[in-house]
C-alpha cells in the first residue's frame, strides 16, 4: 500500500494521520525510524497495514477487497485504477455501498421443476441445458440486484417457452441468494473509517 518513499512523505507531511491509521488498525508496535534500516522498517509496517486491511475486507489482497466493495455498490471500475483511485471511488460512493445487498440472483422456476444450479450466467445455458429438460429450475448468480422491466421479463419467458414448449407456468423473480455470496465484509463502518483515513493520507503525499 505504501512504499518507503511514501512513508517518507507521510512522516514529513502528516505524521499524525499515520499515527491515527495505526491506532484504527490496532497496530501497537510503532516503528522506530531513527534506528535500523529505513527500507526494512517501511516494508514491515506496510505488511502489517496490508494484513489488517485484508482481514477487515475478508480478501486475499486489498485490491480484491476494494473490488468487492465497488461491486457491492454496483460501481464500475477499471483494472488499471491505482489503489488511491479505487479508495477515493469507494469513499465517494459510501452510501451506495453501505445500502447495497452483497449478492442476488435471478431465479427461473418452471412447473415440474428439478434443481440445476449454475455459478455463472450465460455460456449457452438455455440452449444447451433447458432444451434437453422438460422442467427445470435455473438460478443464475449476479453480483448485485437487478430490477428487470416487464418487457425484459417477457422476453426471458418467451425464450424459456421456446426451449421447453408449452408448460403450465413460469415464475420469474429476483431473490436474495446466500449460495453464491462472497466472503462477507462484516464491519463496513469500520472499513470506511479506516479507508477514509487512508484516503486522507493519500491526499497529503
């Protein structure tokens, strides 16, 4: 997250902000910059900060955690964006993320259904699978909740009817889905408190 050069700027421009970040992350062993190798001290501190943030985000990397937050809020982002840019975008879209549902699903349910569950939408599911099944239940995982228009629902129903032939009933609904949930971020308020502090530091270096 922070290079040795970045830590130099932080110590010069906003040392109190670094102290506050370490407090929020419960990192009690403050670095002794006056003794030892500065690069090693910076590397060790950055590792501690990164581990704490990854644990809060319940992700293998901080970037993956930031992507998870943005996905939760339905906010687009580019893989070319820097950490600084992603964090700023997260802060700017705080309300959307806090009020979003992590994951949802579109559920297609036909009469005489037997269960078939797919983790990803697309890939010719309807033509390759539904065409061979007289009745099926299909759950397609999505990364956020979608509200489909009546026209969109009707088009989907028409596709299913075309594949299955005449059936008694089709139910199409948007439902919460725990089956496909990513590892949850349990304390979003704490996450935003810490990322806001990181964002303040980035503004000053």
